[in-house]
């Protein structure tokens, strides 16, 4: 027999190429959560790094190359909302265009 708790738990995943934008969004979410007395925790996940090498001239100058580096930063926020509150509290937060958000119930 399972006992249903009166609290709802949510997992918010944040992804961005720029860590400054990501930290800004996390601070905004934290300020809204603290003002509404929501229990939350932030976890920083390892960054995914990719290095691409492109040949400039494939025939004569094979040693000339360009390298491009991409780094994807990740954060996960676990929230616990009390009974009567909903995830709609966080709808009014303005999010920069470089940040991707996924919200899932646990």
C-alpha cells in the first residue's frame, strides 16, 4: 500500500553554451523559489566538450587547419512544491535565448 505525499517534485534541466546565462537563469529561479517557500537544490553537472578540426586547404597546404571548440554547460534543479502550489510560479521568468529548459515531474 502506497501513501501519497502532498508534495509535488519536479526536475528542471538547464543547458547552455554560455555558463553566465545559465547562472543568471538559476539565480532567477532560486529567487522565485525562495520568495514562495519552495524547497529546491541545484546540481552542477559536468560540461560536455567537443573539439572540431577543419582542413583549410585539402590539396596543397594540408597542415593548415582551423579548430572549433564547443562546451555545453548543464545544471539540474530539484524542486519540491507544497500542496496547493504549482509550477506556474516559474512561468514569468524571462529566459535568454541561449538557454534550453526541460521540466519533468519526478
